[in-house]
């Protein structure tokens, strides 16, 4: 069919009539003249056996030349078996998405359906299942390490190579624990995206084997009794502040995690029952630490100084926070015990090793270390079953440490749960 049948003057001179009418420009392009005088470009075509039409805008805002270019583009789509109306709709949707995303970016929000957007939805969905401080760490880790590479990519366009690019700096620095943790979180984000129909594939799966296995790094600890005795003598000769001295002496007696000790609350201490009852966030349960007479003496000696506050071992800054997590480590180092010899966490290994050698029940020792069974029913049962044994064990352990500190010649004696 012939095209470009009329000069522009024909369209410019066209007058409205009582009913709308069209002026044919050829090969599907027409100018529709409305009774109100508006002039609209239309392209009429057949696709899939049906007649259809699309609008190219109003004349003269859309010039005759521009309308003919648009008509040529539509004809090109038809020659490639594509529906011009469907393509135009998709193009408009993309334009709308671009406008929405530009607005979201201006408001500090992630691009719609991007990795960052779906991550925010996933984080919101698991917030009630995660401890607040853990959730904050998770958000920070993903934003710092994953978003710079993956954040703006549509979730269904993220490739395995993109994920590896985000993890590569961590792998190169041998920060393998962080790399494995971030990879697991990225995979969880894609699991959420799959379930909610944002994508149908987890590109993080093939990346797992590209992260080297993490070698377990054991925290250094002194386990030879004579060396433990010297360590204890050094601790009792430590010249730091009184609060640090007491925390330092308290640590081997109770052998709990350093973070639990430094955040020990007065409200968790019961001097009548001689118990410390902390909530152990790492294993998500309430623990009981029977306190030996030596541990009670430390608590009572520091109470006049810190008993009016929240923490038994508060920060020296007087800012209402607990003692710094570096305090005991720094104290050990000042005594000549580097981190490859003894650590604050090492008191747990020391106690576990020597108590097992003495024949105490492994279950009682594990329970006292706050290694809770995954079975919560069993955990509750063990809590009741081993408590009396743990009371005897903790007092025996404190007496044993005293004998080591005093330089006694220790002959290992095997104990039983009933001894």
C-alpha cells in the first residue's frame, strides 16, 4: 500500500465536521479529526487475525514526519511478528518503572524489585525471629558488603558471577567466616524471592564451592595444672583497677563466655540461693551458674562500689555501659599472656579440659558451659537433672583453683556425679 499520500498542508488545513473522520496517510497511518477540532494520529493494523490500532499522539505536537517515523517502527515490529500495541505497552511500563525508581532513589529507597528492595522485605519478614543486636549486624553486613555490587540489580537478573564479585574481596582477605555468613544470607534472600514469585532461581547456590572451607581456629588456653596455677597467681597480682581485678579473678571461677561476664547484671545475682541466672543470647535460654563461696566473696567485695548500678563490672568511663570486651584480653597481655597463649575465652577450655580429666559428668560440664541441647525438652530436663551436681562441681572447681594458686602439688582425683 502506498505511503505518505498527503503533504503536511492537507493535515494542517483539515477542518472538523459533525462526525469524526480520518485522512489516510497510507499503509495504516491515518489522522483522526474529532468534532471538537482535535487531530490525532492513529496506526491501524492487523495482528493475529484481529484488527488493532495504536495512538501516536496529537497533531501538530506530533508532526507528520514524526508520525511517519513511528508508523515505520510499527511496521518493522509487525514484520518481526511483534504486536506494536504490546510493545508500546511494555515500553510505557518500563518508562513508568524508571520514573518510580527515580522517585524512590530521591527518597532514599531501593529500586523496586531490586536485590536491595527484596532484601529489605526479607529482613522485615525475619525480624521477629532474630535477636535485635543480631538483626542489626545482619543489616550492616549486607548493606556494607553486598549492596555495593548487587543492590540496584533487579532480583531476577542477579547472576552467580555478580554474587561471587561481592564475596571476592572477603575471600581475598581470607575473611572466610564473614564470606560464608554473607553467602548464606544472600541465598536466604533468594529463597524468599523464589517463594514470593520475584524470581525462580537461586544464583548463590553455584557460588558456595568457590568459597574456601574455613579452618576452625581454636582459642588459646592454658590446660597444664602447674601453668594454670602460675596464671592464677599472676591474675591475683594484677595491678589494674579494682573492678577489672575482680572481673579478672571471677572469670576462671565461673568460666562463662567473656561477653556474659562483662555484662553481668546485679538483677541476675541471687545471693540467697548463691546463683547467677543470666539469659544466654547465643543459645537462647536462661542459664544457672551456681556460685562458689570464692565467687560470692568477689561479688560481695565489689557490691559497695557498683551495686547501685546495673552492671557488676561497669565501664570505667562511668557512662552506664558494661566493661569493654577488650578489658580482660588487655589485662592478660599486660601480664605477658599473648593471644596465642591464653585468651579470655580460654578459661572455658581450661575448665572443660581439667573438669573432664577429674571425672565430672560430661553432660554436667557441657550444661555448665551453657552448651544447651537443641532439644528444648531435653534442655529443661538437663537443667533440673544436673543442677545439684553442678553446685558440687563449681565449689570443687573453685577449691581446686585455690590449691593451684597456692602452689600445692596436685594429684588428679577422679570424681563422679555422686561423689
